[in-house]
C-alpha cells in the first residue's frame, strides 16, 4: 500500500513539473512578444525624432551628431526637443543602442569613424532571434527577414514620410486624433457614428459622459509617453 502511494506521489510530482515547464515557456514567449512590441514603439520614436531634427524649420538639413542632439537641438536660439529621453532598449535592458551612421551627402559613402559622421537611426544590440516575423508596417517590411534584433533598423532617410510628413506637421498634430504610433496600443475611437446625447437635467449621469481619451500624437517636440513605462 505504501509503495502504491509512493508511486502516485512520484507521478504527481512529474506531472506538476511538466505543467510548470509548459507554463514557464508560455510566459517566456508572451514576455518576449511584449518586449518586441515595446522595441517597435521605441524604435519608431527614435526614427521620428531623427526625421523631426532633419526637417526642423529654420534648421540645416542635416542629421544629428549624437542621440543627445535629439533631446536638445541647439541649432536655433530656442532649444527644441525632438525626443523626450534616451529610451531603454527593452531587449537588452540598457540605454546602449547600435547607431546607424552615414557620412555627409556630399561624400555619398557610408562611414563608421569620421568626425563628420551623422546618425540616421538606431538598432538594438541584441543577437537574439525575434519571434515576430510578419505584419510589419510597409517601411519596416524587411524586418520579416531579420535573423536577430540587430536587423531591426529604425532609420530615416530624406523623402521617407512614413508615419508623418515633416517636423512642422508633427508639431501641429500633437494630441490630435489619428496620429498614433503604429505600434502603440490603440485607444477607442471618439469619432464616427452618432454623437451621444448629453445627460438630462433631471436624469442620472450619462454612461457616455466621460469619453475615452485619444491616443497621443507624435509631435516634433517631446515624444508621447511610452505605454510601456520607462
């Protein structure tokens, strides 16, 4: 009898171990997918910040020399902020990013070590293989062929208007519906359909009295707060 109970106990422990292992694997995949979504959102903020810097009204058509230039653009008397801060890479959990560099347009060549090198974008330094391999925005369609997260390159080049047109329009669209990041969680739409009636002076509060807030825009100044936190 004791031997039978012992065998059942061993069997229960084995089953519990298998269940826990499976649960752990599911949680790991879910966590990685969430980090991928965060990386896509943050990378897009860097790309738009570079675009805003390059197309800044009154400024020279040039790329920033460092990521700090995106936070404080001192080319004009009034300092502009194209990026709120240097975001943490959710994959490596550091603020260290791979820089995509390009020499001045006059040379027409790429450079890796030059005083005139400018930054056109960033990429993660992780060598980990992505889970997501489809359904990317058009300007990131090459991400589907990526072998590691280093291949997810968030860069801006003149003529690329994906996501927004120029720095001026970005500032005008701040907090305007319809200018959310393609990777940010979408808030319920507040447009279209019949407008809900106002609450009656004699009735109770209308269930529509508090409208869902629209998603943040992508202004040329400080970037929208990340829905994933710092």
